[in-house]
């Protein structure tokens, strides 16, 4: 326990972590104030050494595999809350600093997403049964940051707010040709077709999502207005009045940002413009956390805004507007995690206990990342010419009110 105690004494300042080792001894760390109190039990001695060298990954794997368990009513969320309020102490430890330096040195390899690899990486996360996602998403099946008018607003309403907000920014009118890069479960494409009268080409590389999207579009009566295609964004051709991409840039990888923005620019017809909605970080460029990289979003990376704007500069795109959503994704994931935990027995029955633990850890980690960490969501409007987007933002609010008034008619 000597190595792990050395790390935890420097790391845990706020709250309290009590560790029960495999031989039954108890070790306490932290002040017991300004943070949660969590008790964990380690079920084998090797875990002590493994946690010292890579606590972020090993804690998750040990919980998934049953080598680490919680006592006194705590769980993954409480442990990660403790990690979250003490994150600076972990990053300052010499071993952890060396580990992060090593990760940064190979991040381009970790984020390599050629066409075939990109499909494999996306499939690993999104090609779970639609029934699994229906357990804890809302009725829109939107799996990206919602737009809350109030933190306690129902999730489905906040997701519809997001669709409306994006459609208003894009100033979509009937008959417009819209390309959606990374169409998810089809909610935005259905909204643009149904409420705005757009003709949508929606692309995705997840067969599971595409099949469910087509079913939902048929049920909404707009199947004839949406062409769902299984194609990588780099292989989409044609010209469109608008291009929109929600929650896709996080899967591109830093080496492919220029490919991504060049594709968007090449798809725009004269006078057209695009909207990109993605997770970003307010801190300098970094790396993807090891648990997220290995189990949740292989090949994924949340960019710093400096990396985003450097790429739009290189690809000669005007950034006509930038909006930063700071807490909206925290509220979104909080709702997802609560829904997930309420249906946990069904998740385990459908996907298995280990999978359930993995996703519990994931949802807790990302929720807290948007509350205590550097993560946020940004929305950019992009164009080739400086005046393709109206120069006053008033049009967005006028269009949003108009859409709200006619929805569902």
C-alpha cells in the first residue's frame, strides 16, 4: 500500500477516501471537508500497484471487473466526484505528469481516423441496440447536448429547443438542400424536414443508427424528404444550401480537422453556410482520458478552441458566429445518468453487468467533467464569404420564435 498511499496523500485533499485493502486494513485520506466521503474495497493486492501507475483507467476497469467495490452507499458517481474536486492534486503528482506527457507524445496516433478505422471506432459506441438507448434517452432520441431554457426543464423539451435553435441559426426555408454530417438517431433531420420543409441528406457510418433513423422518419411522415446514407463524411459529394454537424467533430481526431472543415467548405453552394456543434475544452490542447479512449470513444478527442480556429484559418473559412454552452451539457448528462440508473436492472439484463458498470462510470465521468472540468459545447457558423450569414444576430431570435409558433401545426 506504500506506493498508492504516496499518491493518495498528495491527491486527496478535499473530502475523504477510505480504502479497505485485500487483507482488511483501512486507510483514510483527505480532510473530510469540502467533498464527498467514499469507501472502496480492493479485492486483490495487485490492484494497489496498478492504481498507483494509472488510477484513471485502472479504477474504472477494476470496478467493471469486480476487483473494486463500494461500501456505505457510495458508487462510481461518488468516487468520481471525489476525483473531480481533487483533480489538480492528481495531475501534479510526478508519475501522473510523466504519464500525461507520454500520452501527449502519441496523441496523433491515438486519434488516427482513416475511413475504415473511423467506421470501426464509431461502431464500437453507437452500434448497440436502439432499445438500449431508448431506455434512458428521451423520446427525440437525441444523443447530444440539449438547450435548456431552465435547468429543470424536461429533457425532451430541451432537445426540441436545441433542434429549433440550430434550425433558426441556419435560417432554413422550405426546399433548401441540407447536408447533415453525423446524423445520430435522426432527430434533427426529422425536425428540419418536418418543421422547416428542408430536403435533407443525412450521413452516418452506424448501420444501427441509420436503421432506427429511417424507422423514425417513416413514423414522422417525412421519409420522402430525408435521404439517410451510410457514408463517411470525406466521401460525401454534392452542393448544399446548408451543412450541419452535431456531435461529430469530437470523433474526427486532431490530424483530420482540416479534412473535416475542407469537406464542409466544399459541400457549400454559393451563399450557403454551415453550423458545427461540438464538445470543446476551455483549456489548452490535451489528450483523451484513458478510460474514455479505450472503452467509450476510441479515436475521439475534444478539441481546444485554439485548435478549432487554427483549422478554420488554414481552410479559409469565416467563423461568422460562436456560441459557448457552458452548463447545458452538464444538465443533459445529469438527466441521462439519472434515467440510466433508474433503468439499471433493464440495462444489465439487456447488455450485461460489466457493460452496465462501464456505462455507469462513463456517464458519471462526463457529467462531472462538464461541472468541474474544462469541457463545454460550442456552436460555430461557418461560410466562405463574410456576408453569407446575416450580419446581425437578430434573425436567429426572430426565426426561433417563428418556428416555436408553428411547431406541431
